[in-house]
C-alpha cells in the first residue's frame, strides 16, 4: 500500500525534530505512537490546509524519524 507521510514541523524546526509523524492512504490517517501506527482521523485537516505546521516528507525520512521516536 502506498502512503503519504507528514511530519509536524513548526517554524524554526526541521522534520527530524518532529513530535508527530502521520501517514495517509486512501482516506485513512494514522499516527505513529509508541512504536505502532494508530488510527487518527483528526489529521484530515492536513489535506484541507487547516494545519499548515505539517510538511510532506519521504518514506525514507519517515523511517528515520520512526527509529528516533521509538
């Protein structure tokens, strides 16, 4: 399954410093927390532009962030 990944990146930070990693596929959002992906529909706001502190990242960067967050 193909995912789009997003990292919470407030001004002055970079993606590797994120405190929130989210992925999206086919209308389903999931947040990476405690080493697992959990259903997180509240992140729909990323797609409609209401949450502009999230940046799109590559799957490779998402995997690096996951290792840091564990």
